[in-house]
């Protein structure tokens, strides 16, 4: 274990990416006498996908794996200050990531770890599969968007999908990618959605504060209390999953209606 951690600290602590070029690794004195390599991606933080590492034949060793391993020897960790501090650090990190289950929603503001835990849960139980960081002038935010069969083509206008944005705790109905006639396409898409909302007497879905005109555009917004909960509440994940599936069905029905109208 000590040798394992020594190698990791020595070689990877200053690396932003992992190099899997064995010839290059052989030039480093740490690995000069190694016969072969067993590539491992070690990560204590969180990210949505490890597909690239898996495709490169890396084994994945994550925070949960550290916790599972070290928890068996936690009584002995006190004899090793560095190991004890490391175990305490990743235990605290895991607690923060899982705090979405017991921390009032209002306290999530500007805290990314609860959102990471929340998004990871959604990726296993809803069509909101992908999540990532989005940069902007105010410091960026974490978003999660629908993927797979829940993303539908809205005629020739583009893809229609829902996206969750952590900075406003809002659920956004978006369309994209749009590269030409953005305003016209946006307005036509809004008219289609408005017609469906009116016909079905759906409440709680509002227009954005301003109309965007980019590659990806927000058509409608569901405010926090209408899908996630109030600031003073603890999330009810069963209710949220049920609501998100209903919003996914809304996209399917809108796109089906547009297709049927075109056929007629």
C-alpha cells in the first residue's frame, strides 16, 4: 500500500492528465525497472463518465474504492498520520457529496458537491444521464441534461430536451443545436410548446426572463419549487424522479404531435 501510494504521489500529483505511453513511462526513474504496467485511473473527485479511460484499458479506482479498502483498516490508520488525514479527507468529501439527501435545498447554493451527488443519483434513475461543468462570467455552474431516447427531434427545428442548471436551480426546456435562423426557429419552437401547454392546461412552466439567440436556446423554465422543492425542504427523490419522467413524457408527446400534424 505504501509503495502504491508513493508511486501515485510521485508520478501523478503534478499531472493534469494520465499518460498511457509505456515507452515514455520507462524513461522515468520510478518505473525504469518495471517489466510491465497495469494502468490505473485514480480519482477521489467526481465526474460523469470514465469511458475514455476504460477505452484505453485503464482500471478505475475511485473514492468509493479507497473508502471500501481503508475502512477495513481504519483502526490502524491512526498510526500513520498521512493515511489518517487522507482517509478523513475523502470521508468528509463523500459526506458532502451525499449531503443532497439531508441538507435543505437552499443550502446547496454555490455548493457543487451536493449537486454532484444529486446528478449522480439522477443518472442512475432518470433520463438525466449526463452532467458537466458549464463556464460563464459569474463562475460557471453544473448542469445535467437528458440523453438517449428522451432527447427528441422537433421536426426540422433541432433537438428538444430538458436541462437542469444548478446556479438557478431551474429545469430548462431547450432546443439545439441551431446554427442559422436562430430567432425564427426559437419562436416557432416556443409556439409549438405553448400550444401543447395550453391544450393540456399545464401549470408551472414559464418563459425565460429573456429570449436567447444562440446555438442552444432556452424555450421554457420550470421554477425550483415546481420540480425540485422549496429552499427550506429536503429533497424527496421519489417525487423528483416521478416529476422528471413526466417532463420527459411531455417532450415525447410534443414531438409526436408535430410529426402527426406534418403527416396530415
